[in-house]
C-alpha cells in the first residue's frame, strides 16, 4: 500500500471519527447533565464532563414523580401510531396511483400535492382550528390525530410516488399475466419491493409527531393530554427557572428510541429518500 493510500485511509477514518463524535456529543451531554446536581451544573469552574460534586438521581425523580412524563410518552405513542397508520393507508395507494398515471398529469399532480406540505403550519392552523372546534375535539388527542396527517400525507404521497416510479411496470404486468389482479400485484409484488419507502414513511411520520409543538400546544389545554414535545417544556420551564437536569433526562429518554430506529434501518431509510426523491 502506497503512502498516498495510507494517508487517504487515515484521513478517511479521522473524518468518520470526528463526525461520529460530533453526532454523539448531544446524547453524551444529555446523559451527563441528567445526573448532575444543579449547583454543579451552574458552577462555571466545575468540570463539565464529570461529577465533581457527585452524581444525583434527583433530576429523574422530578421528571417521573413531579410531572406526567410517562403519560406524555403514552400520549405521543398513541397519536404517533394512529397517524402512521392513517398516513400509510392514504399516502401509499395515492403515491402508487400517481406513479402509474400516464402522461405528465400524474407528475404535476404529485408536485401539487407536495407543495401543500410546504404551506406553513401557522397558516393551516386557522382553518384546522375551526374544524377541531366544530367537531368538539378541543383538548382531545383525537384533534392531533385529525390534524397531523394534513402535513404527513402530502409529503409521504410525493415520496412514495417517486419510489413506485423507480419500480419497473414490467414486474407488476408479469404478475398480472400470471393471473394476479392489479390489487394482488400491488400487495404481493410491489409492496414487498417497497419496504425501504414504507420504513421511510413510518420513521418520518413518527418523528414529526414526536417533535411537533405548535398544534400540540394550541389544541391541547390540560397537562394530562400533552404530548412529550409540549409537556416537557411546559412543566420543566417555569418562568426563568429551567430544570436542566430533568429537561436533559426527558430529551434523552425520548430521543434514544428514534435514534435507535434510524440506526437500525439507516440503509433502507437512505434508500427510501434517495430513490423516492428523484424523478423516475
């Protein structure tokens, strides 16, 4: 191996190591801060990556005993699972139909649907607030189940449309020649080939539900019905007092499962975005 190849390998590994440290630092900082005493955390002379005054479980006690954190996690999972199901049921067939429309009409319609995703949520808030009020869903988790698909379905439809375009029509036509109906070819041939796109839709949708704040704060009034993205800052930021240890603990607990899912399916997730984002 030449000196140039050795230098390239060292540079490559160094770059990967630096990027990994950069990506892992927020999680490490959240974990360290979770067990820090408040006076230790606020002391500018204290070593930031250790526990000069000893670790503490007080921050986790405040999080689990003085807030409704476990209930907020349950609310978030409840809303997230239902929104994921609704998005899959509507976006996947819509994306397939648009991908198989002949001519440029399907592509233009798909772009039009995607453009609705770019409408700021603050603009959609006004008509959606009227819908929520009419249906008497104020301070109800079903208000979030109703409103969140308004911005998950357009993007996921466009994403799946691009993904289905990348699958040759000959494959489903061959299945139909063998006796399958179009629905059978879609469910037994196309969908199994689209696992990367489906996983992308699931992860994107659930992540959006986990981090959405505006609708969750507007349509939900009682603390018992908050999602984790609204409940944590609402209860752990009291005026100008920040419960940093408890905040970091909540963020770490809420973010690790999503990070684990990304890492578990990272290859298929990237494939879903790169295939679905290009013109077929």
